[in-house]
C-alpha cells in the first residue's frame, strides 16, 4: 500500500472546507448551515494534524486538542440556540428568521 503524502491530506482538507463553505453559502436551513460550519472546522483540524505529522512536531496536535474542546462547547451552545429559535418561530429556515431586524 502506498503511504499518503502531505498533498493528499491538504487536498482532502481543502475539499472538505470547500464543501462546507458552499453549504454555508447556498443552504437556508440553520441545521444544515451549522453542520457545514462543523465540516469546515473538521477540515481545518485535518490540516493541522497533517502538517504536524509531516513536520514531526506535536504543535498541530495541541491545536487540535483545543479546537475539539471549543467545538464541543460550540455544539452545545449552537444547538441550544437553534432549538430556542425553533421553539419561538416554529421554523429553522434562515430567510424566515428576521426577528432581529426590527
């Protein structure tokens, strides 16, 4: 089996980030947008781990530890906000959530 190179990991990370960015820009459902934001976060952690592995240092792994810690808190807070919005407005469509405009 041929070992993967740094270019493969960076390419996969860029592809995941691009899919997440397109999802954020094109979708109207807040849950889907939130999942795409999480996909972008995972893409950045993959790049950190890849660079850390190929440089032979633990710096990227330390960053990934903090990113995952912040991501866990973000998931809890983000889902709580989405549930609260759904209970108040009975929708999760972004174009119908205009309550803060007034």
